[in-house]
C-alpha cells in the first residue's frame, strides 16, 4: 500500500519529455495539489523532436515546449518545473543524467517520486520510447543508491550545499503490472486542459479527449471501479 497522502508534503515527477507526465498522471496530480501537496516536475529533454508543424524551426521548439509545460502545470496547480535540457531522442541512463536528477531530488526533497516505466512494453510498443525508458531507469538509479548517499556525487553537497535525501516511495507510470489506481473521474477535465496546453503536440490530435477517456475507462475497469469511472494506473514501490 502507498503512503497515505496525509503524510506526503512534496512530490517530484521525473519524465523524459514535456507532456509525458500529463498523459500519465495529470488527473492524479490535480488531486494532490488540491490537497495542498507541493508537486514539482523534472523534465529531462528539451522536446525539440516534437510537434508537427514544418514551419517551426527546431531551435524554437524547446522554448515552445517549456512554455507549454508551464501552462499545463498551471492547469493542475503546479508551478515548480525543472528542465534538464538534454537533446530529445538521445537520452540514456548515464551517470551525468543520474547526477542531474539527484540534484533536483535534493533540491525538492520529495517523499514520493513519480517516474516512467523503465522496461519495454511489448504489448504497447509506442509507449516504450527509448527516452522514456532512459528517464525511468536513471530516476530509479538516482533514488537508489544515489540521492540519499552522502558519498555519492559529493560535490552536490560540498559545493552546492544540497544535502542527501532519501525518497520513501516511487510511483511508476505505464507499468505492465500496476498495483494502485487513482479515480480521476472528478479531475479528468483538468487532465484534458493540461494536455491541450501542449498545443504543439495535441492541437492536431483527433479525438484526444475520447482517446484519453478510453484509456482511463480501461484502467478504472481493471481497478474494479464502478462503470463510468475514470482512473490512472501506477505501480507503487516502497524504497525504505
């Protein structure tokens, strides 16, 4: 069982691209912020391979997507967004990426971390973007063994003054074996608003709301929720 939200003060969500976290968890995030929990985002890449408009120059895309992510955050009550600015499509679970995620973890000091599924999903291959898997794997490595270890990346502490911090639990989005579901029926409209804020990514998407509703209905059915309910699914892992 996950830690009760009443015991959670801060949550950090780590994803590869702008919009990933809104597809995976925006309905849940809206409920967390409504409870007064401080939610922060850490987006690993600059998203410059996204979008469909050929008139938009690639060097402009990172600025556009960062603005969109901030706007999407406002829709669900989030204002603290950290961008690591790795090049889109090239992310790998390197030591440098781990270090950058550790730095954000130590700044935010979250009790709960939300990450992407680090393994390939053979049933839904489109969900297994290499950047997604890399961000998930690097984030898990940052949680253990790095973030709480005073001897890992010592310059982050000695030079930047960021003390070690141990995350208590991790929620994994997109897992093939979810063990926890959040009923997002009352916040589904906020999820859609957040997704539509990513104009460069979703303005051209036909039936976006219907597709999100279908996914959420499937998760709700798997959770055994009443007919007509909508849910987001996670695999919750204790790290203490």
